[in-house]
């Protein structure tokens, strides 16, 4: 564990030192400087504090026996017995990571009447599926699900645990990580494995302006959540592996939450599921002009999305934002209109099969990522595309 030590005797101008922290974590009260929990360990105070602040890493912390922890585990996500595709994506990545260190791939399946899904998980790369099937686990409730995952880790000691960056995954992962006093990196966009079994966890930070590279070398297991559509789904293979049925005592499955009624919400196809996406960028002059792009998307059987600037302007639903601070997509076709191509946006759509970019700036960064670049005014090009498509369809 690291911390920042304050040398109070060197603090000649405490008011100026307080202003060093961009997060407002430094305070000066009763003649003493202090740092609160708002500290992000950015170390700006150390660089600019004239020796007042010192970064200290405890050397006597007990080292973890990494050899005792073996395996890359994936927490399967399912709703009403249907496995979420993010589980298959994580199994494919887990296989890649595990092969580098000759570790097995585990999958934890939690729910009720879901044991028949274990073979499907084996076919996507798991070596062993641990099935916790109990009426108390029919609906996602945080206390019993946490108890189950804690039980699995205690009994099997996986070195790495991957969890989907979904609503339930983002609730479950931090609770379990806290019980093991270990690190958790949320919303990873890249993962790699070192020979030492340390997991390289890379994720956007500070609004996507930098990519943070995070390791957890002194603790096990290592936890990471990953967004949907970040990694490809691997091809199915023959379901070769082991299925292990597990159980917990009823008191451990108790919950203060009771599910009174479940009402199925009408499913909306989000931009993550769309095979065709038309993206509106800063080049759109006014909100009313989005109708033109919506028409193009509709003719192609696709969805309209946008960059962050239009979301902040209130022109488009935030669920339709592509990028590190939005959604990650992998459509068969994506057409960007007036999009400059900032790295935060490109990271959210770089996996698209065909990228078509329309921009008036011949030096726009988006052309570096596009398979087809069209240098021109979207207000002239898009209507021509619409007209041609309508002619092809006989409309």
C-alpha cells in the first residue's frame, strides 16, 4: 500500500500548496496540511510541492504466494436462463490470457435451473464450469451472489477473475474484491498477461484523455470488469471439459432483498446490437439536421449514433454515444458524418467491419481509421446517398 507523506515543517506557503491538487484533496486546517480520500494519487503535489509531499510505498507488506493462485475465471451472466453474449467474449479473452501462463479457464454459472447452459460455456473455451443452481439464486440479489462468488474463489483460488461490465457485474465485482482486499479495475478496454501471472489492465481515465495501465502485483485474485463488445466472441468448439455442481448452505444465501414481481421490459435494440450505424459528429450544424441522418440509417436498417459533443449539447440520447465514455460497437457498417476522429471515439468503434468516413477536412484523424474516406460536405453527400438507396429500393 502506498501513501503520500506530508513534511509539515517544509510547508512555507500552505495556501499555494492546497491549490496544487486538481481534485481538492489537500486541506489546511488548524495550522496543518492534510490529504483526504479524494486523492487520486496523480502525484502532482509531489512534483510541484517543493519537497513538502513524498510518495511512500510500504516495503514490509506481505507478498502474496502467486503459485497458490491458479486459473482465469469468468463470471457468467445470465437472465432468465439466457446467457449474456458478454460471457462468451470474456471466455475467449480468458482463453488467450490463460494460454500464456498455462493456466486453466474457469467459468462460474450462478442462477436457478441453469445447469443445462454449462455445456454451452464449455464450447466457448472453459475448461471447467462451476454451477451454483439454487432457487435462492433465481434473481440477481447482491448478498447471495456475492456469497457464491466468494465461496468459489476461496475453494479454487483463481489468479484472475473477469466480470462483465454490466449493471449487475458492476455491482458484484467491487463487493467481492473488497472481501478479498484486492484490486479491481473497471471498464477495461485491453487485457494482457505477464509471465508472472500479473494481469495488465488498461482502461481510459480522466474522461478518456489518457489510458491508465494498472497492475495488482501484491494481491490475489485480480479483478477486472470489461464492457460489452470489447472483445470478439470466439468460434465454438467441441464441449470438452468438466462440469462441477456446487452448493452453499441456506443461511449464506439469505438476502434482505425480496423480489415481489418481475415485469419484462420491452427489449430495445441498442446501438451495440445494430449491424449498421450512422454517426453524427460536430459537423452537424443544427439539431433538426439529424433527421437527414436518421433517414439514412432507417433506409439501411440501422441506428443513429453520435459523438460526445452532440450528447453534451442535448441533441441525442446519451445511450447513443460511441466512445470510451459511451458505448463500444462492432457493426458490419458504420458511416461517420462530420466526425473528426478523436482517439476516444475511435476506440469505441475501431472493431467495425467497414468504416466509411465523410468529412470536409482532408486531414481529419477519422480518415486514418476509415476503410473508405469521402472528402466532402455531408450536406451534399448524404442526400445523394439517400436518393441512390431509394432508387435501388424502388421508393
